[in-house]
């Protein structure tokens, strides 16, 4: 008998579009709750909101054109404003020539994310995660959501600063980022509806400051060491940013600019991966037959030896879990771009300032692109019939000039964590628990992700 295909939770879309007020209410906590049935299959949609007109481009050639369009479709000012308290003007949010010079200055730092260099750090952080799970009360559900934040933040912390991240600072980050997401999401909703959002904007600065305070002392001390005393710290991302020079003027980043780049790399580099790890482990916990296959693959290739990059390369099933998780729960589910000059697209006329959204959440769950699009079926990535869609209709890391610089790093760390956890534990879901995905800056479970762990041997 074949095992049933599992459909993990997602907000069931109503058949028809709701009115403006109902959409406001359902979107107050999460973008994906606003969608209706046709949102998933329409070629291009138009949403007129009091504060902004928004277009959603689902048709594959349009998705490609927009993402590869570079400066023709810059990141939207609404997104930039939303993220400003957290990452300021940095390589994720900048546009045009400013982005180009920032990218040139930041690029050398990414040598430290090279896979062979970062693998030992990832394995050490994953071992610390296993020890934390071991230390938890056996037989009781463990909320893995903060744990995945800890391991992912610890990995990027080690890569950025050559230091580990302790539980106290990890908790500050997890709680503060959750609060920031709630406040920034509400502020963004209000602005789109043309309602003043000052209260939420001001409140969001507190959690952003709490996150910055975790690494500000490290950045300031190392900046001072180098620029005032000529002393270089360990060769890591931070040191590379401190030593970076503007391609035209030769000027270094100011300390504040280093803080903004560090905040970006730290946040872009852990929140997304943590989200992927939580959803991947949850779906494995729901599907014991897939979990067993994955465990057998890891045991066959690695035994009890420390994981290596070469072993991960051979782990096709673990890689498919990573890909399928990102298809179903792309952490960055909507990529908003700005229309900069009047233009026609399909049957619509777009005016400057309009928001043009490309949505991995929609394209990757469109039944015209993928069979049983809401079902968890990691093997689909082995089916040659899906090869073209895996190129065109799978883009959790974006595409074109603004594609994620950390995609390889993310794949390696998520695969390391999945392989390490299933090798040590059998995972299951506590009876009656079903997570609710909510989409703000990233897709996270609304009330955490409790799972049960039992030692394999
Ligand atoms: C599963 C994990 C990850 C996902 C799903 C993800 C997703 C994305 C996406 C969709 C973008 C492009 C956004 C757009 O076009 O609007 C992006 C950009 C970026 N990501 Fe990631 N990311 C992940 C992990 C990482 C990691 C581990 C790092 C750093 C080590 C990182 C650093 C960045 C940076 C710096 C950018 C901006 C690139 C630029 O615009 O020049 N990301 N990411």
C-alpha cells in the first residue's frame, strides 16, 4: 500500500474575493490570509488599496522579467521603510548605484560563507543543538521554533564574529524579532490602507534596538581596534566589512554603516533558515515513512561520523526535503518591487509608485505549475517531468541580480541540521497539534512548533 500524501497546513482561501474591510481584518496578522482561490492561478492581479495600488505578477515569463529587470524594478520604498529600523540602508534594501557599490564592498566578506570554511562551524552548532534537545525534558513536547532560531543565529554568529551565541542572547533575538515582525506588519498594513502608522513605527524601534544591542559592542570594539589602533581581529565577515573600501572613493564604511550591513547579514542569514528548519522538521514529524527513509540515507552515508560537505552532496533525500520545504513555506514569500515609470503589463496600465509583487508563495503553490501543489512530496524534485518547473516556478531565493547571496550557505546549514536531528532522534507531532503558518516578514508558526523527540538508540 502506498503511503498517503500529507498536506501541511495553509490558510484555505475563500472562493471569492472579500471586501476591503474584511481583507484588512484577515490581513492584520498575516499576508497569506488575505488571498482567495483565484489568487493562486491568476496571471496578474490588481488590488486597489486606499494608500497604494498593488499588482501581483504570477505568470512565469513576467516573474522572470521582473526579477531579472534589475534597476528597472527596484525594491519598493514600502519594503525599504518597513525594514529601516532593523537594517537601515544596506545591501538588502539599497537600490541602483548605491546598491552596486555596497555590493562590491560586501562581496569579499562572503568568502567567509564559502561552504568548506563554514561546514565545521555548522557541525559544531548542530552538535550544540542536539545537546540542548537532549537536555530538554524527554517525553514532553519541545518548542523547536526558538531552538531553530538559536541554531541558525549561532551559525551566522560564528561566521560573522568568530563567537558562539549563548541562550540568553538568542532568546532576546527570538522575542525581539517576533515583536518587530508584528509591529512592522501592522504599520505596513496601515500605510497600504492610507492610515497613519506612526504609533506602530515608533514602537518597532524598541525591538530593533534590542537586536542591535546584542552585537553592537562586538562591532564597535572591533571597528575601534582596527581604525584607531590598526589591530585586525579574526578573519571573519565582520573584519572583512571593517576593511572594505568603496570601489570609487576608497573610503571605508563608517561604524554605523558596518552595523547596518552586519544587521542585514545577521537577520537575512538566520531568520529565513530558522523558518525553513522549523517547517522541515515539522513535516518530517508528520510523515514517519519519509523520516525513516531520510534517516536511513543519513546513516548509510555518514554512520556516526561528523558530517562533511562531501556527505551532504550525496544526500539527495535531505536535499529534496530542503527544496520542498522552501516550495511550500518560502520564508520570503512576497518580493515587492516599485514601478518607476508608466508601463503596460498584460492588460494593466501601471503608474509610477505602484507596487509590483512577485510571490514565491503563490507561484510555487499554483496548480498550473505543480501537481497537488499544497501537498508535501519531496520526491517530486526527482521527477524529470518537473525539471522545467523547478527552474521556472521555484525561486525561494529570488532570481537575477538581487538573488540571495547566502543560498548555498542556507542549503548547507539546513541540510546539516536536518541530517543531524533525524540521525539522533525520532520526531513526532503531539496529538491534536497543528501549526498555523502566518506570513509577515517571514513565514513562522503562529503559536510555536512543539514536537516530541525520542532518541534513536
Ligand atoms: C533559507 C534561507 C534563505 C532564504 C529563503 C533567503 C531568501 C532571500 C531572498 C528571496 C532574497 C532576495 C529578495 C528580493 O529579491 O527581494 C535574499 C537576498 C539576500 N539574502 Fe537571503 N535567504 C536565505 C538565507 C540567507 C543567508 C544564510 C544569508 C547570509 C549568509 C543571506 C543573505 C542575503 C543577502 C545579503 C541578500 C541581499 C542580496 C542583494 O540584494 O544584493 N540569505 N534572500
